[in-house]
């Protein structure tokens, strides 16, 4: 059962305000409970502070209007109606603001994810026109000299013979060599072996 649900069938504007107070109290208690989504520390303090002040504020309001009930009942009724409309509008704006904040945070995460995806794609494109052609050319030369060289040793040889101004991407060489061998851009060695002479950075 939804803990924030309260029967809402008031007979007067004063009862409308009272039941709205009940709804807000229940909503605040639910937000602070273990059943709700975690509330950030600053927001939690604000909710706790508002919950402490809500009922006393309504009680103080009733004390103020009490002397007016006999002499001006319509004025009291109109006053409570104005308060009810103020509370309703404030609640609606608060809910919309919270939703907009959540939506904004979601948009930021999605934009960051998309930016990361585009950055990865751009890095791959940059690699295709910068270091990968040079690395492949070196790999073919080295393989011509050493047909049975392992992937690790081949990567180490490429790093040693590197001539471009941009740094050699050592940590990516083994994967690049493996990919080239899969598409037959490089020959697979007839005798595979491992080596400790190459250490990826």
C-alpha cells in the first residue's frame, strides 16, 4: 500500500488544508523511510526540518483564526481557501522542480555517455590515419626478417623502431597486431611463442 495515500474527501476549506498537511507529512515520512529512494544528505535535512515545522505552523494558523470564526466565518473560509491554493501551487511547483532536476541530471549523464562514445570513435579514426599505418608497415618489415616472431616480441620491435613524432601506443600494439593477423593484413607465425621482452605501458 502506498504510504503517501490519504483519503481526500474534505467538507470544508479548513479540512482541505488539514488533509493537505496530512498528505505532506506522510509524503515526507515516506521520503525519509528505508522504502524510498536514497535522499541526498542536504535534501534529507531540508525534509526533516520542514516536517518538524509543518504541523506546528498549521496549529498556529488555527489559533490566529479562532477568534474570527464567530464574527466572520466567510472570511475564515476564504482565508483557508487561499492558503489551500497557495499550498497546492507550491507543492506542484516543487514536484515539477524535482522532476526537472532529475531530468536534467539524466540528460547530463546521457550527454556524457554520448560524448564518451564519440570520443572513442574519434580516437579510433585518429589511430587509422596516424600510428596504425606506420605500425603495420613496421610489423611487415619485422615479419619479413623474423617470420616466426611472436605478437609480444613483434610489438616490442615496433616500439624500438618507432619513427613518428607522436608517442608509440605500446599498450595498443598487441591488440592491433592480433587484429591485423585475423584479417590477414599480417601473416600468422607458424610457431607461436611468448616473450617477456615487451611490457605494455
